[in-house]
């Protein structure tokens, strides 16, 4: 029972060494306008993704739109508390990729695989995803932690980004891909806890 060492730069899968999580516009107005899933489930699932990022020590790039001019409020408190004391890049642009500070922050991580949470799917997720892919990044929208203004808007946007080359991913797949090996024992307790919270694992003992 011998595992390979970390695969390094040639790793085609997500790993703690090659991925960055970005969280875009999880603000009250955006969450309140989501029509493709229950708001409580959306927030709970987004929190699970952040917990996974923290467990595996991924860099996190947080962004809001129009908070500086008070047209919108900041990131909702449960998520803001969870990400901790990190910069938040506020923008006027709908497309985060078109904001220089945000764009620079992503590129400064040196990571080429972007795990993305963004509201709405049809705008603030779609636009930076397509632009990042065009610049050679791999982008992974976490489909069970994002939402659109309607089911059709959400699903159509996911089809569009997938056609552009995005890699759609769910929370259980994301967590398993980051863990990858039960021999990485430091993260096993948190890994199991996240899968239990998600409902992928049920403790029947």
C-alpha cells in the first residue's frame, strides 16, 4: 500500500498546491435574488467550500461589487467571518476579471486552477470564467454552491461555461480531489467531517 509522492506542477487534478478559491459577490442583494436553489442551502454549501479551502490551506480571493459606494452591502457575515482577515476587492465592474486589483490578486497566487463561487451564475460567474480560461487558467465552478436568478438562467450559464472549457465540480468531488489519499492524515478528520455535513457520508456505526 504505497502512494505516489505529490505530483507537483504536472498534476491534472486539483490539489492543495495548485488551486486558489475565489468568492465573488456573496452579498445580501445577490443572495436574496437567487431563484435556482434555497438561499439557506446556497449559503450552507458556500460555507462548506470555504471550510474545505481553509482545511487544505488554499489561498482565497474575495470580491464584492458596489460596496464602496453603498449601493450594496459587504459579503454576508457568516462567510466573511469564515474567510477571516483577508483583503476584499470591491469593484464597479460586473466582470471581476476586468478589475485590475482583483485580477492581480488572482495572478499573484501563482495558481493556475481557480475554484470559483460567484453570484449570479449567468453574470458574475460566467464572465470571469470565460476570460480566465482564455488566459490559460483552469476554472472549476462549484455547481452546488452557486446560483442564478432562475433555474433556467443558472443551468444555461453552466452550459455556456462548460462549452468554453470550465470544469464543473460538486462539493463531494472537490473535497475528495483535494484530499486524494487517506495517507494524508492531517486533513482526514476535516475531510470526513465535510463529507458528513454534505450528506455524502452517513455514520451508520
